[in-house]
C-alpha cells in the first residue's frame, strides 16, 4: 500500500476557505493499548480529518520519565501504528501522536520515530515525519529560575537549582502550537514529546480555524478514546467540531455516547469539573449544554475558552532517590491473620533491630515499606473493617542508597518473612514465599521532583521540531 500526504498543498488550498467542520478520530486512550481495526476504518469512512492519539502520561509513576523508557512494548506500539499509518496515508490526513514513549522524553520520541520509519519502509508509505522534542536542560531552566519566571503549582514549594540538577530528565508540557507548526511545515505524521492530552486532538482543528471553546472541550472528552462511551473497551470515538459546538460518537456500532457518559468525562483527571487549564488559558464548561441527538450521539454547546494573561509551560521532572529490593510472602495462618496489624508492627521492630546488629545501620539510612495485600495495602487505615482475611500477601519494599544495601536488608528480613510468629505463639509458623530467590532487585527508584510552570513569551520557544521524509533524522 502506498500513499502521499500533501500537507503543504492542502494548507495552501484551504487557507482561504472557511472551515465548517473538522472531524477528529481518536482510536484509543493510548498508543499501544490496542483497538479494533474496523473502528478506525469506520472513522475514516465518516470523514475524519485527522487521527490523534496520546502516547503516554505520568499515570504510571515517575520511572518512565526518570529512566527515559516506555511503558508499552514495541510490538504493541508497532501494531497500532501500522493500522494508523495506513489509514493516514490512505485518507490523506495527518496522524498526531503526543507524549511519545510514555514520558515524552527525547529518547521516547526517537523510539517511536524508529518504529514509524520501519513501518513506512515496509509498507511503502510516503509520509513526512516531524519530531517535536520537549526535553529541557537544567542549565537553561536555572536561567529562567534566576529571572523569576518559574512558579510552583500546589502543593509544590519554591524551586531551587539543586532540584533541577537532581533530575535525570525534565520535559516541558507543550500546548497545541508546536504541533501546529509541524503540520504547517508539511508533516503528515507528528511525533510529539510531552504534550497535554488535549493538545494532541486540539492542534489540527485550531489550525483549521475552529473556535477554541468547542475544540478544547471536544479534545478533553475524546482524549481517552472510548472512555466517554458506554463501553470503554470497544475502541475509539469521532468528534465533529463546528462553529457552534461539537458532536461526539463512538466508532463501535455497539457502543453509545450518552449525555451522562460525555459530561462525566470532565470529572476525569481534573481538579474542577467545570474548568481545565491549558498552557494558553482555561476551558470553561459551566454553561455547556449536552443534548442527545439519538441513542448514540451527543451534541455539546456553550463551551468557552478564556485566554490567560500569561502563557505557561508546565514542567515535569524525575530523578533517582535510591535503589529498591522487593520480597513477597503469603500468610494463611489464621492466628497471625487475626492479628495482622500486630504482626506487621512486629516485623518493622524486629527487622530494624537485626539490621542495626548486622549492618550497623539506623532506620534513618534506609526505608522499609510492608504492605499486606488482602488486608489494607490499597486503602491503608481508611479500609473498612471486614473481619480477619482468609489469606494475605505481604509485599516488602526496601529502599536504600545503593542496590547492595537494599538487597542485604531484604535478605536479613528473609527468615522473618518465612517464620515470624506473633508474641503469643509458642511455635514458628511457616509462611510461603512467592519466588525463589525471594528477593527481586528492582533497580533505581525515581520520584517526581517538579510541579512547576514556566512563564514564556513564545509558545514554541522551548520545543524543537525536526522533519524528515521517512522518520529518520537528517
């Protein structure tokens, strides 16, 4: 299959036209999560003007940003991309991927670009590929810090230079403008570093002149694909944006969008269900009206976008805090399970004493986290009482400045994880390790270090765009 996306010609031909509608096809909530190919085919048949999909987030914790590696496997990403690249080339519409490689690091963009390049060559597709890099250097950010242009977001405090230096990777979260710049430069495929989830879907309709209120609201609703439908597992959605609002419908005929399912998505990952901040301003939906057009489609009107006095770019950074070793055992002894809180407290106490005796380390030099799964490991002290559990899996995480120390402490805990009795027991119980060896070294542990924004004068200044004919770097 071959195809050519003539983005520059299309921009020139339509520059003088007044767009009436723009249709955004979102195949799934995340690249690599999978979707039925027929739903993409249906979206193309319904007249999609752009395909947009998110490639990552911070949902899975700081490891992926800190290490610069992807959460998804290359095979899953390649499977989704092959379908989307064929659809993009066949329909002559752009494909936009945001937050490539999970954390949006430069290595994440290059990783996805490498997969794209391979598919383009295998399929004989002719698409210009743009890479948008979002990584920031500590040195450049320290200059902005000295200028008073970096500010904390609650609950973070003021930033210092040492925190920036301690990050292994820092990204700026782009809005739609760098993506628009890549599209206007003729890219048929845009692979963006860290971007807001909504910017990925909003870029093309904003470039085509659609009003900001409906665009940003539609982009928020469709960011996670089928999650705004009655069956989130069935695939993607299509949003049709016009000058008065937008309409959203599922791409699986068996699913439906309802006024409740669409309106409810403003509750997802937002502090305020009526407002959502983007780099350029704030989406306000307090006066939005949701109307069911039929049993599958919903029409939304009344959204507006309020421009901010200051354009800001959010920073995300992660750095190594130490190294971790994990051990896991299972308890079915009814006597211990009836006193599980007492047993956990005793484990902390006895282990601290043995580490002090053996390694001459005080608890201030390491950390131990014992989580009794099946009791209160998820909710902790707010877990409602339900009587003694039938069985509990105990996960112990040891965090130390180096891997050897973390593993040594876990090994000291080994006989306790196997035979520690409660004080009133006159025998040693036998617990059950899940693996042999019981200790698994998890390597470096990362933490998020930044929750700050940078004041910028130019929305694209912190990002770098490179365009090539086949996804390779010139």
